């Protein structure tokens, strides 16, 4: 919701205003869903439903984001994890549209089931990229809306980017125990390249 408000405040072009309106509509839906769900009720969401939501979100953005997925089977994850993964992936897609560059940039999102009983979502682009270490602490977008959100839900988000080389955001739930390297980076690259 905070990211939606920030995007709306910075929406000076018709495309940015349309994106902000879509984000606002999605945020209202998420708030309704969150209000209806009891965090301890054990509600589960199929990965196919998560993929459908991510696909719908990608289709609502301009320029379009290609959806790539591997076999996701019939596995389910807790609703809180699904909401977190979806929100972080949606934010990564919006960031790509806002910051990666024009329509010449390739953009994708990939979803796959992982052996830990969870899910991995990779959002990537071949755009402008950025120096992750240079992002100021007071900037909330990537740190709060993606990395901390996923960590607070028991997952892990890793941002890989370099100036002029694009960005890859890998979101994994649950966080692999003792992971010392970015979760799923090698697998994510084979999914998207």
C-alpha cells in the first residue's frame, strides 16, 4: 500500500498514472483478502492460484512481462506466504517497469516449486540495473517492500543487479535453512535464460 501511494505521488505521465491506478486497485483487493483471512486458520493456496495471480499482475503492466514457469504440480503453501510472495513479486515487476528502461528491455517472471515444499519466483529484466550497495538506507522500496517483507514471512529475497546489466529478484519461500549464497540463483538463471 505504501509503495502504491508513493507511485501515485510520482505519477506524472499517463502511463505512470495508469500503473498507479492498477496498483491501487490491486492494493484494495489485497487489503480485502487480508481482512478476510485469519493468520492462524491454516488456509492454503495452490501454487497454480499464485501463478494465476502473478500472471494477471504481469498482464496488467505495460510494457508486458513474459511469464515463464516450470512444473508447479498441485502443491499448496500457507495463505500468508502466498500473499507475501505475490506482493513482493508484484513490487519487483512494478520496479522493473518504472526503472529498467523502455520497451526494448526484456522482462520476465518465472515461478517454480522447490524441493523444500515451497516456491521460488524470479523477476528479471535486461534493463538499466543499479548498484545494490548504493541504495540509500532511507529508500524503502526494495528493502521494505521486497527483502524485509519476504524475510518477515520466513522466506528470502535476493536482489542481483549491476549498472547496465539488468536486475534479477529471486524470492523464495521458505528460506532454505543455512543458505549462505543467494537462494536459488543458479536455478533461477536456468529458468529465465
